[in-house]
């Protein structure tokens, strides 16, 4: 998966990295790998932090990637790493990050939702990033329910915290829902 993501980034890296004088040509691969690691660690951090709603929102295509909290965190993390590792000024790093990360994530979302493209699989991504601990969690089923609005328990047209808390707790105060499973992914 890391190799496929790195290839996806390499294909998107033209103006942001490869044709950018701020990164010396001999450092292009290093910057591409940094972007790949930023995407994976950003998704992993969101899973670890229980930001499943934000991930589902991004991967469902229901929310523009540039408006998604997870995507913004990934972009900001990549920007900081560019500043630290390559000594770029904030404006340079910000331009590179905003010129690359949203496009990469849009392509990743498209590929995970394309039934004819098996290169990226959302369940596989979750399994890889949790060390297999999410195997009991049917990510595709969650995504399908999210897309269909099945989590809109109060019927107000959106899936918000009130809707998710009911679903995540399994409909009772005793737990046993998805929240309990997500909490245990990184233990």
C-alpha cells in the first residue's frame, strides 16, 4: 500500500515538488516519501483519535477534501515537515502542501470508491494502519451507511455528533458499539 500511495503522490507531485526550485532535484524522492508518510500517519492518527466521522466524510466524497478536518491536519503536518526537514519558509511549505495534499487525497478517495480499481481498498487501508486490529470492523458497511444517510438518526439531514453517539454506543449506555471497537484499535 505504501508503494501505491507513493506512486500516486509521485504522479501528482509535478508542480508542487518536482518542478519546484525550493526542493533540489536530488531531494524530490525524499519529499515525495515525506508526503506519503504524512498521508498515512494523518489517517492513522485520525483513526487513533476516533475521528471516524471525519474519515468517513472524506472517503465518502460527501465533503470536499479541502473542507475536511483530517485532510487539513494531513496538509498542515506535511507543511510542518517540509519546513523542518528542508528548511523551507512557511509560505513555500504551505504552497507545496496545499498544491499536493488535496489532489492526492481526492485521487485516493476516488480510487477507494471505484469498484473497478482494486489498487486502494478502504478496509485494507484501515487494516494496515491498525496492524490488523480493524479486521472485525466492516469499514465498507460503515461507508455505505454513511453515504446513504443511515446514520442520520434525528432526521435533520446531516450526520452529526448526536446521530453518531447513538450509533457508536450501540444504541445503549452499556457500550458494545463501534466506539468501543475503535477505542481498542491501537491498544
